[in-house]
């Protein structure tokens, strides 16, 4: 078992095309030899966003702090602290921080993936 503080993980800019004012920490991933899921902590500054993208796997997100707009093909929906977001495989999505405070998210993706972007 491994227990670590979120802040003890290195934070880096989210480098996918279209991401702005966003940073990421890999909390559980290849370094832990996690066989099924990777866990990431994402921070998005006010006015920032994750990339507008899709992938072939599902994506689970919990909003720790802040809020904004979740963009999807069928509609844009607001999200806030405490919300849980499920993105099915293949669905185009983007999270935009429309608030005046930083937004913090935990997201899970299946392993093995490039989890640092």
C-alpha cells in the first residue's frame, strides 16, 4: 500500500493541443505499476480549459473544487464542486473553468495510457 499527499506529486502543464491554463499530476500510474486504472489530479485556472478531444475509453471525473462548463456534443452543462462526470468512450468533451477560482478535478483513465498529458 502507498499513501501520499497530492502535493507530493510533481505537477506539470497539461500539454495536449487546446489545453490552456491547466496543470496535471499523475497520482497513481506507471510508477505504481497500476494494472487497471490511472488516477490524475488536474487544476484549471479561471478562463482555462482542458482540450476539446475524444478517446476510445471511458473517463471518470470528480470535481474537488470550483466549477465551470462541461462541453459535449449534445449540450453544454454546468458542473460544480462535488459533481461526478462520466464521459463514455468516443464522446468529444472539454471542461472549461468559467468561474473566478481555480477548479480541481480527479480523473480516472484505464491503464496503460499516456497519463501525463
